[in-house]
């Protein structure tokens, strides 16, 4: 072999005999063929060491000067991310050279022949398996070269974890007599909340398909069809503003059952979570999961997706300030609002400057509350220090509120006042901020895993802008049996047979028992401002199906991306999706969305109207 012929398009070594993560001490003396990428190269005065990498691991390969001069000449040309094939002998490393951090750290491969299968130009950022050598490039650059980012072992591990989740999910549902059914991707646009992604039809001029926000109506039709137990790992689409835990296309674990009750749904999904956590983390979850009503979640945690990994529960202290004479509190109470407190342990000695910054930057700017009241209980046991002077808010009222909150010496009591339930939600946001600020929220991938079911959601909520009721979940959610008549007399007080599954403060699933009677479904549409004509035009297929022996049914949709994000310790969904979109819904690697040719638009009967048209 000569240097000039070192780069080849023909791999004469044949197939690889092992991967870069499989060799151990028991393989010493074996003749092997390895293939992979050059991760690092070290030249120690003629003795060349290369860490060869594939998705299975790293193996150190060695090029020795001497008899293998041509091979050594090729080794001198190797650079990072060259793709190579090597043939050689597995040998033991010297005792002082064993790398206990590597699964292959006891051995090395002494190369007798090498082929450069492809070279690599200098990369926009390094992708080494060695953390110390990785460059922290900005996210846009990493997404533009996502195929390079995906070479990093820590990124690949998230994708592999996702793969293992798929396998665990399918095994579990197969064991529970569920069948996996694919539903259409090109469907009809129906008003379900978020914007649809629309697909114009070439054949039917002026008409559009919609990409599914979820297979909601299709899975209900499968239940009406008598398939009994359905699941699908399905791609869904929503054209909405993005954030760290939201993508325009995302993956759901979609589940539906005939003759379902809430208890059956809870038991089934707790079993699924237990199977996933056992398979992926080797952790036995404690079942059953706790349950909390929507109202209780708001009043105790200020959120319908409460994080139970720490305390800082909310306390309503309105009663403590009745007749206080403090105008801010008096005005709130006269308007039937609430005064809410949380106790931050061990923070009673915080200085006034820190409290002023908390009030200005977090409470007012970030949370949008009117202002922060606080009481400090110094660690030396001295008198409570209030942010409001005693001649404005007498100490006796402060003392009663401190007692109601359960605060102790050394603690800090934070108080917000305002309209309900907004003030509870504002305090919930402050609760999360303070927990993060004082280090109460665990980090890493080892838990704790605090699941909770949130139940008894309202069926409807009033939209001030549209001046109508909107569905809290979706328009196919059944009211509680005891509340069916309330739909007609007091829609806002109607409770739903709906439930969310929450993990560590993230909603990972939501579902409900569905409406299976046509008359109730029509009433639901009426309450949502959908008249009979529109209901028949948009949902006539479902309304008709409900006439033909539709069984009671219900289900849930779980966010697979979010589950994988939490399992892997990722900070956003983008880390666990192979080719994600940015927060502006762009895919930087292939540059989508993009323009299309004029003739394509003409085929679809579309004309683009610009702002100056």
C-alpha cells in the first residue's frame, strides 16, 4: 500500500468483525476488522494512537513504526472524522495504560493494515466522544449541521433511549391486548383549538387537507367500529408558537378503549409508566400514583401540572387580613379575591436589596403580579420584619398570617394578593422560581420521579375575547355523570371526566372519557358556539357514527417526546428529536420551510398574496 493509493472507494477488508465498543480482554490475540471515525489522533514520536469511534463506543488502535512503514505513512495522514477500516490484532494494554472509563479500556488493536474510506474537511465544531474536546457551539450552528451533532455519543444516547422507549411501549400494549392501528395523516380540518397545518389538494381545486393535531376523531371511530383497544405511536402537527417543550410536529402515544372508566385508564397507564421506567432506568415505580383534583392543584401548587419534588405549598391567608385596614388587601378581599403565601425555608435573613430585585424583576416583570409583600423571620429569633410598615399593616395581622403559613424562625414568607384563580397561578410561578433559586429542584437523570394524576377539570372556560365558552380539553370530552344537567343550566360549573398525567411539573399526558351520545355531543357543540349547520359540516361523520351503537369509550394521549426528554435529562424536546425545528419552526439543516416553483403553485391553484399586492 502506498500513500497515493491510501484513499479508496473499495473496502477490501470486507465486513467488520466487531464494533468499536465490543472488544474486551477475552479477545486478546484475535484478528479483527474495525471500521469507524477517527475521534482523536496522538503522535508520540512515531508511535501513533488513534481512538476509533462508532455508535457502540471507542477502541484505541495503535500504529507502530518499523516493519509496517506503508501503514504508518497512512496513519500520519489521518485526521479527525476520517472514515477508516483497520485490520489488526487485539493486544493487552500496559497496566499503567488501562483506561477504566472505557468499556474497551483494557485492550488496544495493533494495526497491520488500514484503509481510508473517506476524508473529512475541518468541521464547524468538534464531535469527539471525549467531553473535554467537544466545542460548545451555538444551537443554530449545531442544528444546521445536525448530522455532525448526532455523531456525539451523548446525543446518540438520547436517540437510542427513544428507540428503547418505542420497544417498551409496543411490548407493553401487546401484552394488554391492544392493537396498533395507523390513522390518516391527510385528514379534514376541524376546529379543535390550535391552528392546523393545511395541505392544498391538486385534484380538488380550492380544497385542503389538514395534518392531524391528534387522531382524536379517528380513534373514537375505531372504538365505534368495535376494535376495543387501540394504540398508536403517531406523529401530530400543530401550527402554534413554540417553546422549549413544544414542536410543530411531535409524537404521541395515542390510546383508546371501549367501556373505559377513569380507574381503568389510570391502572393501564400506570402500568405503562412502570414498564418504561423498569426497561429504561431499572427503577421500580411506586404504584398507584397519587391523585389531586384540578381545584386542589391550583390552590396548593398554583398549577394544574404541579411539581411534587419539593414543598413550598401555597397557603391562602385571606382570613388573617380581614379588617386589617391595609388598602391593598382590603380592596382584594372586597372583590372576592385571595391573599396567598408561600414559606421559603432558611431565607429569613435575605437583605432588602435582594427582596427589591425579586419584587421588580420576577414578581412584577416576569410574573405580572401587582407587587410582593414579604415577612422575614430572622434566624436570630428577633421580631418579624415586614415589608409594610406596622402603622399601615398592624403586626397582629402579620403574626396571624405567619402562624397560618406555618413559618418558623429563619424562614421567609412571600405574599401575593389578587383575583382568583390568577393570584394562585402567579404564586405557582413564584414557587417554581424560588425552588430553583434555592436549589430545591433536583437535577440529573436519577429522579426522584414524582407522578401525579390531576382530575376533575372544568369542562368549559369562558373566553373573554371571543365572548363564548371554549373546551378546556377538547369538544369530545364527556361531562361528569352528575354534571350532565349542569351543561344546560350552568356550563361554567360543569366538571369533566378529564385527567392529566403529570411528572415532575411537566404534563406528559391528557385524556378523558368521551361523549358517546349524539344528543350530548350536539349540546356540547352548541355551548361552544358551533351551530347545527357547522357541526354537521365539520363533524357530521362523527355525529352520524354516534347514532349506530356507539359504546362508551375513553383514552389518553401521552407525549413521547416529553417522556424521553425527562428520562434523558434533556433541557428541551429538540435534544431528543433526530431532526428538530427551531423556535421559529425552521429546520436549519435542509432549510425548510422553503420556496416552491411557480408551476407547483399553479398545479395547486394557489396564488401568493404579498403585503404590497
